[in-house]
C-alpha cells in the first residue's frame, strides 16, 4: 500500500513518484534480509537498505511519506507529529537478531534531521541503565504512548519485541525522551513496590515457542501484560521455560511514574488487546500491535 492521501497531498507531485519508486526498492531489500539464509548476504542487503532509506529521507518533506509498504519495518509517529521512529530486525543464523533504527525529527523547512540508533545490546551488562542513541537497547517497537503533564517535558513509552536467541524471546517497555539533540532511552519511572528500587526499563524474557501479550489498554490507561512464570518451580530463573500463567499484571500510567498492579482483571478477551503474531517473516505486517 502506498502513502496515504494525506501524504500524497503534502508531498510535491514531482516528488511522490520518486518516493514510491524508492519504497519498492526498499521493500525488496528488506524482504531479502529475511529470506536469504547467509548472515553475510543479510548484512549486505541491510546495508543497501540503510543507504536507500537515508536517500529517501533526504527528499524534502519526506516526513509526510508513510513508508507503509515496508512489511518488515515498523514506523511509529509521535501523536504530536514531532518525530517518528523506524525500527527493524535482521535475523541471524544462530537464532539471534540484530536491531536497527533511526529517529526522524520533523523540521519546518522539510529538511532531514535524523538520530541514528546503534544497537549495542551485546555490550550491556545491566539492562536497567539509561543510555542514548549511541548505546541503544535494540528492539522493534510496535506501540508508542506519550506521557505528558502541563509545564513538564513529555516522555514516550515504547513497547517493543526483542528476539533474543534460539531459546528465548524478549519484550521491553522502553522510555524515550529528548535532551537537546540526544535521544535518551530509559527513565526512572517504573515503581514496582515501595521496597524495590524504581527501575528505568522493563525487560521480559520467555520461551521462544510461546507468545506474550504486552499492549496498551486505553480504556484503563494501563500497559497490560501476561504474568510470566516457569513451567515448574525448579526452573526458576531459566527463562527458556517461562510462559504466561494465564494471569495479567499492568503498569498504571500516572505522571511522573508508572505503577505496577498485579493480578489485574482483564474484562475483555486478551486477544482484543492486541494482534496475535509470531516470529517476523517475509512480507508480513506483524508488528502493528503486541502479542508475540
């Protein structure tokens, strides 16, 4: 599907065909990073994809073009249209993933302003640290929730899938904020209890063959998620044996913090909170909502 009507109306008539053509090339490169079986080839196709994406974004007023034909890339826009974030993953033969992304900032004159994201997950010894775009805890984000308060700088909750290895998957509740020209990831906002230090980021890990709900429920202004537990008590801490125990927890959003609520009642069927989907595949649109 090409850019929507709004994009077509906002972009110069001479520019739109150019972007549509580039998008077709981007889609082909992106599909190849998933379909080829060799890591070197995947890296090569991804490099071509990145270069082509940057050339597309350099097009004046490209911010108005949705790139909604890129099935393997998620593009999330801030509700106030101040920025948007592109994220995608490249699968590896060992069962792991490398994540890529960039933040495009809106500019008055339509010129390009990017904050590239560097996935440095392998260097993390603590997944609770606050970092910036140069040391990104890579993930493919599928939902963005702004948290605002009068007179205060907003921050953004990002829900993301983070394929881990051949045994487990991860999901993450990330916090994005901005300081000058820096994208800041992580923020001291997650209150689990009065006895536990406030956390900067929440990471879930569970068995690869299972799925996990993690979604925003607008009706109650809460991030709702499966409570994960080991199959057996003696498997505690071994996350390849973790799955949902059919109960739900949530984080209630109340500026400036998010408060953990355990054993919440989900009035609707969990499947109504998000789409069901599995590991990223070629030519799919899996990351619009959040169960994986």
